[in-house]
C-alpha cells in the first residue's frame, strides 16, 4: 500500500499542477507564476514522499532501553 499512496498523491499533485497551468490568467508574470506554482508543488510533494517513506521503512530500527541485558 505504500507505493499506492505515493503514486495517488503524485497524481493529485500533477492534476493540481495541470489545472493551475491552464487557469492562470495571461499577463506579464504568467511564466513566473507557473514556475513558482509547479516548483512549490514539486518540492512539497518530494518532501512529503521522502518523509512518508522514511517513516514506513526506517534505516535504524528502534530499540527498547528499559530491558535487561539477558533479554
């Protein structure tokens, strides 16, 4: 299910980016606004995906420190 969630959120972000590409009004700053929105969506998605996957598959497993040594 982890891959499904990452792909699903990625498709939602891509849809939001595509909608914002066509909805923005024409003008002097259209390219700047498009670039800003797409870069923001991409950065936020990557940060979310890395954090989400890092929590699901940690590199270091947690250890209990309150157990005796023989256990």
